[in-house]
C-alpha cells in the first residue's frame, strides 16, 4: 500500500506542475525542468567523458610503468645471469687450478718415489752382486732354490 502513497505524491506533484499558469509567474517552468534535465544529462555526459579520458591516461601511464618495469627486470636478470656465469667461471678456474696443483704434487711425489725405488733396486742389485762375489756357492744354491720354487708355483697354476 505504500506504493499507492508514492503514486499519489507523484501524481499530486505532476498535477501541481500542471497548475502553474503563465500568469502566475511560472511560465517556463515546464521548459525549465526539461532544460535542467538536459543540463544534468549533459553534465553527466561531460563527467563520464572526463572520467573516461582520465582512465585512458591512467591506463597509458600504467602501461608505460609496466613496460619500464619489464625492461628493468630484464636488465636485472641479464646482469644476475652474467654475474652467475662469471662466478661459475671463477669457481671452475679455481677448482681446475687446485686439481692441477694436486696432480702436479702427485706427479712430483710419484717421480720421487720412482727415483727412490730405482736407487733401492740399484743398491739391492749391487748388494747381491757383492754377496755373489764373496760367496759364489751360496749364490748358486740360492738361485737353484728360487728356480725350484718358481717351477712349483708354475705347476699349481
């Protein structure tokens, strides 16, 4: 029932607008309302147009900022990748140097060991030769025993 009250208010407003007469001083009030509506419509259109233009410029600014951010991130990633590659090269170079140093150390130690072994073999050979000269029969007996042992081992295999 509230709707009927609203209708009666709007109907009474419409009736009162129609009651103004040109003589009563409200002579262009019908056109004044339509002018107001037209001005309101135009103001709303202008405001909407301004809002659209502002949104468009904001969108352009946002696009520019995003493109700038994209370029900055790409530059950062490129520099970070370059630094990572440089670090990897340095680490690889350091490891290769350490491995090379270790290999050189091992080679030097191996050469020293071979030299010491060669010296021991020479001194052992010299010692055997001296023993054989001092005791030739013992040397022959030792050679026979070694030969028999080698022969026995050869049969078992």
